[in-house]
């Protein structure tokens, strides 16, 4: 068994999973910003939600899902039309 080949495989897998984790983190930040844009008009709230996910990572997305407004602006508008 050649340890150089094993270390190259481990290094390659580590690089792959690190890149995947960073890409997932960035995707979560973008998704959070877009979702908050659909739920609030306040630009500060949108930015704050995205920064929370950027800084706190997985814990930030859990906090965002707990704290986000229940309905989108479109749903609020449709409900107001029905009333």
C-alpha cells in the first residue's frame, strides 16, 4: 500500500467536502436573503437575516426559520383582497 496515494485521496476528499460546505453556506445566505425579500419590505431586516446566516452558519438558518415572518408579502396582499 502506497501511503502517498492514500494521502492524496484523503486530501482530495477533504478539499471536495470543504468546497461543498462553503458552497452550501453561500447558497443558504442567498436563499435567506431572497426569502426575506419576499416576506418583508425593510432592507435592514433583509440584510440582517442574511448576515445572521453568514455569521452563524447552520445555527443562523435555524434561528432564521424560527424568527421569519409566517407569510409572504404576496400572501398578505391576497388575504387583504379577500377581506
